[in-house]
C-alpha cells in the first residue's frame, strides 16, 4: 500500500492508484471533464487532455486523473494555485467555444457549463482566434457540431474501444485538431450504427440528438390529423430523473397524463407491440429449430444492432429475425388496424414514438418500414425530448395523477417491460417458446441467469427434450466477439439477443444523461423487473388484447398477414 495525505487527511491505497481515485476514497471531489471511468462496461477514458483536475503537490501542479500516488505525497486539492489553474483551463476552453449556451441543445446538461459555473467563471477572458467547423446534420439521429468539442475523446473511446465501430477518431494537429469521421465524411455516409453512445458520453453540445420536438408540436396542431403516441419500456423508469426523481422511479401513469395534456388523442404502449414481437419471434424461432436452419436466430428489435450487422456481417443476415422492432410493429398495427377501427384513413394518423434511443429516429426512416403511402412511424423523440416538451408546456409533472394507457393498444404483460433491460427480450421469448414447444405450463418464469448488465450472458435451458443454448449480449463490442465466433462456426447458440447499448435500452443514447454513473442504469433495470414481477400477466402469449388482434385481424402468428404487417428484410 502507498500512504499519502490529501487535504491533510491520511489515506492508504494500492500502488498505481491515481490521485483522483485516492481522493474518492476520502470523499474528496476533484472536478473532472475529459475523464470518464465506467467499470461496469470497462470504459476508461483517461486522455488527461483538459487539465481541469489539477491539484497541488510539493513538486507543483499535476493532473489528478493521470498522476499516480507516491509514498509520503502531500496533495492539496484547493490551493489558490490549483483553483486558479482550473479556472484558467476553463477560460481557455471558452476562448474557442461558441458562447451560445442559452440556445444550445445541451443547455442545462452541459458539463463544461457546470464546471464554469462552479469555478465562478463570469467573463470571456481570452478573446482569441476561433475555429469555424461546419455542422454535420446529415443523419436523422445525430448532430455533430465540432465547434463545441473540447477534445476530451470520450466519444472516440466509446465508439472505438467499447462499441468497436471506430467511426470517430482524432485528426490533425494543434489548433486544427478535431475528432472526426474518416476523411471528415458526413456521419450518415459512414459505418455509424447510430447507437448514440457517443452522444450519451459527450460532455458538451458537440454531439446531440436531432431534436424532433418541433415536428411533434406541428403534428399536434394539425386539425386533420389523429396523433397517436407510443411509449417504450425504458422511458417509464427514467423520465422522472428529468424532474428530480430518483433513477428507477416508475412514472408510467404520469407519463400517460402528461401525453394527454400535450394533446395526443390516443396514448398507447410500445409494450403492446413488444408482446406481439414475442409471438412472432417465438414462432420464427420454433420454425427454424424444427427445420434446423438459420440458427442461431438473432433478435432484431435494436436498430443500431441491425445497422451494425448489415455493415459488418453482411453474410450473416440470414440469421437475424425478420421481425420488425416493437416500435415499427406498433406503427404498422396503428395504421393498418387501429385506423379502421376508429374509421379513419391510415394517412390521417400520425404515429409518434417516445424512445430511450436515438437510432429509432434513423430506423423509422428506413424505406422498407412502411409502404408507398406512409411510414409505420412518423416521428420519434427521445425520453429527453419528451421531458423538454413537458417543460415547454408548463406541465407540473410531479403532481400529475396517474392515468392508464388507452386501449386496445395499451395492454401489455410483465414480459414486455423487461425488453428495456439487457436479456429481457430473450427471457420473454423463452417464456412463450417454452410453453409453445412443450404444451406445458412454465412454472418458474424468471430466467435469472440472463439478467444483470454483464456484457455477454450465456446459459442453457431445457425445453422438453431439447437443450437450448442462449446468449444475451449488450454493447456492440461484445456483439463483435460473439458474432466472430458465430461467423467462424465455433458457436453453438440457438438464440442470441443483442442490444447495442452497454446495459440495454435503459442506457440508451436518448435517456437522461447518466454522467458515468452506472448505478442509475442498474436502478432503471431493477425497476423494469419490479414491474414484471408485479404484473398480473407475465407471458406474452397470454396478453388478451394481443390475442384479440390476432383473432380479429392478423390470423395466425407468423402467418401471411403477420408477415405482411410485422416482418421486414435487410440490406447487405
Ligand atoms: Fe427498446 Fe424495444 S426494448 S428496442 O430496447 O424492442 O429503444 O425501451 O422500445 O422497438 O419494446 C428501445 C426500449 C424499445 C423496440 C421495445
Ligand atoms: Fe460510434 Fe455509436 Fe456514435 Fe455512431 S452513434 S459514432 S457508432 S458511438
């Protein structure tokens, strides 16, 4: 152990511990900006470029995130020299930063803004030259404004080391340095999966989601449109954070009330379509098992994962389920079934989705997800964007009464909720597949070994006389490991769930910012399992409204009409 003092307090830590981590042991907070450490997903961004964490030692100022402790060290975190250095660092960053905080998408969530505030920066001290980069608005999901980049490299570490997509990297030198795509291509021309994890870790407004709230307001104000909204599983356990609630507080009823107040005519649940997805995916899985072909089946709910697969494993597209995602199944059923139930034309319905994800914005624009006249889903907004709309409308979210979802597309089972946690789709699919394959009642429906945020979770389950090898993966870097095995023929899985975001949809790129605190992600997941546990119906094929949809409209799961409305195809 190494013994040192920080602000006069003694502490003993392992060799090679940084001053920053030693200070954490003493509950001494040293501000950081570029540094981002998330043990749970093995992310450690320690480029030490920003120098916000300067602390004083007898030998001078050192960056706490990049300096290891030494025996007998005496560290002071708040000397005038250290505070002054931090303030100067922020002032220098601001000298080449657009000072448009009031109108910046990140206003209120910007870590640079918070640090400037905490350090008492009250003017622009250095008025030097400014870069003037173009803003990349090429995609439906992400806006990249390099003028707001502080070169912390968090996005690069996330994209390259964790997601293993490798779209973003540092180029040029000196004042021209930027984190960019290959040849500075527009992001929609690259292999970007639109997972949004770079947005989730960007401390400033350099990477943000495309804000679609204006489009939603426009639709709500059209007199000839019936505007229908669906809410994804992971939204209900995270939106409350935007209003000061703890992560994992369940606000489903308040969300429905808020959406009604915003003017949505029908407030429905993506979970309803998640149950449909299981009926279709379980049927497809059983079909493939019986034929012994196209195994392992790969789940298809996550658009960033599908995008990644198309770019990186085009020869394996026969394995991915042909099921549309619940988001798009919902849109298709709303326009092709619900519209006729309420006597209006599909084109007169606008379907809005509230998702924890920014890839969902890209997904809805895929040309095959709809028909010549209309798309399944018209506008997708994130959890964060919904919170903005609620605030814009002056709705007192915390004091809203709970309201139930509308029917018939508001009923769902416990299994649908856990779609939002990694492993949940697999667990839900196994609940139905088991009963359909064995014709027996599944007593213990909790597949606990597939829960938790480990990146790769594998387990075996006996279904009748068959042993099913199952795997749930989260994070594209982990997906790469598993898919390389599948490609080389070394894998013996029958079914694999993949979610692109480390932690699953609860950690999606459109969720309230977690600022590196993965306890928030765990709390959100736990809340989804809590909803499942306390649901009256927990098996997707027991959803009365879904079964009614099949008897009234779709016919058999995986039948002709189901294929027409609920299945899709992919591009290599
Ligand atoms: Fe997800 Fe899904 S679970 S992809 O993670 O299959 O986004 O929440 O809506 O579509 O249901 C996201 C979440 C979501 C879909 C469902
Ligand atoms: Fe990389 Fe995902 Fe960001 Fe695209 S969205 S640049 S794949 S981290």
